[in-house]
C-alpha cells in the first residue's frame, strides 16, 4: 500500500504533458493565427510611437518576388532618385558657436595660461562583442519554393473570424517522408502566407500522422537546427512549441531524438537563461508563452520524460545547468 501511495505521489509531482487538445480532438490554440493578430497589434502600437511597423521589411528575412511570375528584369526597374540633403531653413546662431580646441599658443578660448575647455580624450577602441545573440540571415526555405510552384496541396481558408488552412488532400494520405521535412523547413519563415501555412500544416500533420512520423525523424533535424541557428526570438519560440508537439505526437519519438541532442541543444544552452526579470510587474502576454527561458525549460522536461533512460544523461552533457524533473 505504501509503495503504491509513493508511486502515485511521484507521478503527481511530475510536470504534465499537454497535448493542447480537448476531448473531441480539436486543438485549443492556434499559434499561426495568434502571430497574425500579434503583427496587427504591433502595427497599431507602432503608430503611437510615430514608427511604421512592416513585418516584411526585415533585413534578415528573405525578400518576396516582385510578382507571381518572378522578379522584373533589371533594365525595367526604375532607378531610385539620388537623395538630396535639404538646406536648413534658419541660420546658425553665432552665439552658440564654440571653439573646440586650442589651435596655437595664445589663440585659445581660455587664455594663455588656463583653459576651461575639456581635455580631448584619446580614442579608445570599443570593447569587442561576441555576437552570440545577433540575428543571422535567414535563407529562403524549401517551403517557399514549393508553395510558389504550386506543389503543396494547401491553401488559406479565410472563412470565419479565424484564418484556417484548407487541405486539397487529407494529411493522412500524404507521403510524410517528402512533405513533413518541407513543412518543418518553413518554420523559419517570417512573412505570411508562408509562415501561417507552414506552422498550421506542421501542426495538423503531427496530429494526424500517427506511426508515419517516427521514420521521418532523421530528416527533420536539419530544418530544426537551421531554424534554431537563426537566433531570431520569434522563430525560436515557434520551433520550441513545434518540438513539444513533436515529442507528444506518438510513441518512441522522444527516444528517437536522443541521438540528435548534440545538433539541437546548443541553442537551448545559449538561451536557457533568457528570462525577463519583471520584478513586481505583470506579464499580460504570459498566455502567448513568449518567454524563451520558460519554453526551453518546458521542452527539456518533455525531452526527459519521453526520451527514455538515456535522455537525462545526454541533456546534462549538453546543458550542465539542467536539473532532472524525474530524479529530483
């Protein structure tokens, strides 16, 4: 009796695995639609700061083509007019002019023996920055290329208040070896409709894949690693949520990811302490799960629960600061 009671207590102390589904199998949250609403909210808040927020004007994200048929020829593109510097409308005030440094003896602003001017400091080179958290250039994904060619059986369904995805073919009938890596490769997209379709398509394929997901795990490592190495906080958040969905989509998937921890976990170790210290303030966006540090902790706990006996040892090897949620 005491052993049975101890076993039940230990199970209650473990973090719960959330599948984000209700009793009818319908997903509770729609991450892709939340990102669209978030972009509109950022645009509205930027207007109060006299700033124009354009999601597609990102120096790291790949650029969209000029038209559905590709880019225009260079000889037909209008060259931008040279930017001319406008003259000032008012004159400089002579009273505000100041001699910056002494030119010669006896001709300075402070007299022959004493000067009120600050001493010119010698130039010192700025301290070098490692750039570990600097965003990287995001290369165009395979998802973008296949979608532009019309090779993916999906389209955006604008019916209702929530944007949905419409499948021309049921996801159960698709070849997961071919399509699932393409959808995972599109997780690093930052512009709609590529971002919306890749996230929604990935979630629905993971929900309905069943035993088809496990054999495709080795092909998903490179897209996951590429998305994490972008160092973009939005892309890292999406990838972490998809990884949580991946390990809870079927049996043995968490154990199949253990040999690939050395490719995935270095970015986890880099951003594990990336928490927002709010003090006594309230984080009203907590429901969006945008805190990377908390997301990484939840993902590592899921890895340990679903990864079998060797999961904790391999996680501890890559992330020394991680503490077990099962052994402790």
